[in-house]
C-alpha cells in the first residue's frame, strides 16, 4: 500500500489487558503508536512496556478531554488517529483512511461510523444505530473542549467529513463491565454538571431515566436486539439515574 503522509496513532488506557494486544496489532500500520496509560494495575502497562514499536507514557487521569489533549501534544506526524482499546479499524476503513490523507483537500477532521458488539454479538439498535465519532485529524487542527470532561467534544479548525466504512466497537464484555463504564461516565458527567452549577430534582431522578429507557428500547428498537438490548437499555437508564445521584452527593459535600 502506497502511503505518503505519516500517521500518529494515539491511545489512552486504563486496565485494558484484555484488549491491548489486539488493538496494538490492529493499528500496526501507523508510523508511530503512543499510549497514555493512567497507571493500569492489571498488567496493561507491563504488556505495553514489552512492545518495542510503542511509546508508553504514564499519566494520572483527570478526565477524558484533558487526557486527549495531552496525547495530541505527543504526536509527531501530519495525521493523528485516535483509537480506544476496545475499537478496531477494518481493512476497508484503513484503505479509506490512507486514500483520504493522501488526497489533497482542506479536510481537518474525519468522523467514523461505529458498529457495536456485546461480547461477540452485533448490536444493531438500542440507540447505537446512528453512532459516529471523530477519530482522525490533521495535526494542529484539533483540541478538546475542556468543559466537556466526558463524551469529549473536539474543536476542529476546518472542515470535517464522515467516512463511508465502519469502525468496530467491542464496548460490552459483560453486563457488569458495561455497568462500571456507565458509572465512570456518570461520575464525570455529574462533576461537569456540578461545575456548571446545575442541581438535581425529582424529574432528573425518575423521569429522565425512564425516558432514556423508553426511547432506546421502544423508539430506537432496542427490543430487536433481544436480551442484550434489554440489558443495554436498562443500564443506559441506570447511568442517567446514577449521574444525578452523584450530582446530589457533590452538592451535599459542598454544604
């Protein structure tokens, strides 16, 4: 494959021992791989240190936007590919990436479509059918909004484009794994709301989670994903309630 512009692949990790070998192998086409590890204690860091083609930096995790922005500063090449440990680039997407970065244009950021998997089962609905995320940027043309500390939002200096091919996302290893993810995101989102002076109420505790479940399970057809769809929609609603529980706790701590 003929490639001219070089790619820096950036990864932020914490306790990803089950994914790290596969994801590093998956992005081996990049010209450099840089991992920012938040002091993993499950063997992830040891595996990374043994890889000669990977530069690993340990850094305390503050929030996703802060960690992403730090990783961006480490990149040495013209194009930056961001990937999470549970994501994979398909061969078709890789070909499309090389074609785009070696075609003269004024695109500064590319969005990828993602296919979700629960263990090895493809999740087709449950609110995930329209998921897209920014993953490829021209160096110096992006930074993450520091006010958005979870579900981080890139600020792109220039035009963006949605690629045709899909990235695979193995985000649910088990119900317990997804629950812990929801709690982590909820805690960060609660802090984000707290920093903005937002408070909670009965509507947020009861109506918002119910609305989340009904929207994803019925209107976004989660029931067609079978028992996995029910589990995912239920845990997504749980994440909303957990967010406001944590927000309430933050206000109690202040007083």
